[in-house]
């Protein structure tokens, strides 16, 4: 794919962040973005241009019927200056699955990867190097046709923006408190819970907001039909640790097939742990926390990495896990995963892709 690159003048460039250790998540964006338009059944005008506002017709489909999908991935700066992506082909594949589900056009995998890699390289001066920081990459597709009928749009914009980030949760690598939501649901089987579309997050806001008001980091969702089986957390998949065994909810059709989740499952086996994917009820979880059978719990996600879970609150009662401390298996999985992602440790899985140097 031919990507044209707009030259930016020195005075158009933004001031860089001062202190990478204070970055937080998703508020700072780089100087450039990638954009490409879909019209007349083809992708055209692939370009890296100045990061700027879009001009869209107020009747554009995305504003009314949420025909939108996105991905979340990261570029990591290794200590020796290599720029690394983590399993980027998985994100590209999932983006195309999301597109197909919402009747949006797919993008050839190699073109999407090229767009992401060229943009990251054009913006490599923005990749932060402080411990725990990375460049978050947000590929997104929106429906842009100006039409109020409910139908798949004939026109789209695909874009990629970049945000230098630190920890997703304010406390960093500290156990988070989750609220088990037994009224609202995030997604039902047959819906779109297993793809990355904005509507899933809109549907989650009320429960998330209420939980935050009560001092929780996020909600733990239960299944839509019976409010009985554990699904996932707002922005991560869920793992329970039973000694040397991990249990994570099976891909039910209504949870996101997380790339970090899949990686943790493989990593666990590599580290000599056993791992099970199965349905797990909230009653079983509560019971197993109470008896101490569950020794640790954590969530997994690109933004959240591996986040220890310190307690679950279900029907107004708090169940504390591992005395609200980071457990040894959680720590070991976290250390191994980030060491691979940052190129500090050999990658026996072929997950890390070097795309250039700082
Ligand atoms: N579940 C939800 C709802 C998410 O938004 C995310 C984040 O992308 C995940 C799980 C974890 O997915 P991944 O590990 O691919 O980032
Ligand atoms: C990610 O982890 O990349 C996500 O997309 C989570 C997000 C909604 C912040």
C-alpha cells in the first residue's frame, strides 16, 4: 500500500510531555495520525498527516447508530533502542472480525499492519522510555455516510492515533477493588460483546459510573441470561488462581477474546502452571475466596497489562483475596509478560515484532 506522508513544520509540532512517569492513560496524543477513506468499494487516500479534528456530516451513520470499531495495542521501547510490537497480527485479525460483524469493510492484514508500523516509526520520538510506559495505539474505523436510514454505511474512515501512556489504573500495579454487577449487563450471547465496538463501552458506563462513585475501580460483569456466571471486567479478562492452577471464563460469545488472555494461558503452561477455560459461577468464586481455595485473582488486558484484584464486592459484601496483596503467580506472570513485551527476556513464542529502532 502506498502511504503518503505530510511534512509537518517545526512550529506545528506539539510540546512533548515533561515527565513520562506522570503520563497516566490516554490524554496525550502525538503530532500525526494515519487516515484512509473507504468509498466506491475501495480503500483510498492512505496517509500519515497532522493529528487534527475531523470534518463529518452531522448525519454520518457513526453518530446515530454507532457503526464503529476499534483496537488497542502498544509499542514498547526496549532498553537497547528496539521498537517492539506485541502480537500485532492478532489485533489486526480481531479488527477485521469486528468489521465483518458490523458489516464494515475489512482491510488487508498487511496494509493495516503497514499503516500502524509506519505511523509508530514516524512518531518514534514520542515513545516514552520510563518504567511501565509505552505508546498506546488506537486503530479505529467509523461509518461516515451521510444518511439517517438504518443500514450499513457505504463510506468509512479508518484512522490510527497514538498516545504515550503509563499505568491504566491510578494506583499502578496495585490490587484493584471490583464490584460484581448483578443488575446491569454488558453483553448477551448473540450480540456484539465479543468484538471491540464502542457501543459495548457505552452500555457499560452506568454500571461503571455507579461502581466508581462507591470507590470501585471497575465492575465484574455476569452473564446476561442468569446473572450467574462470571464474564469479564470493563477493560480486561478475568483470571482466578487456585494455587498453581489458573481458571478463566471460557469464551462464551459475549466476552472479548483478549490477546493478553490468550497469552497468559500460554505463558502459564510455559511457567509450569495449569490453566482451565470454563464457565465459573459467581457463587463458586465467592465460596472459593471465602475458603481460601482461590489464592489470587487478576485481570488481563493491553491497557491494564496484568492487574491484581484485591477484592470482589457482591451483594454489598466484600470478599478479600490474598489479604489485598499481589500474589506470587500474578507477580511472576506480570514480570514474565512485561519482560517479553519490553524485550528484556527471550521470547520463546515469537510474539514480539521489532519494527525499527529509536
Ligand atoms: N475485555 C474488554 C472488554 C476489553 O476492552 C479489553 C481490552 O482490550 C480486554 C478484555 C482485553 O483484551 P486485550 O488483552 O486484547 O487487550
Ligand atoms: C485495551 O486494553 O486496549 C482497551 O481497549 C481497553 C480500553 C477500553 C481502555
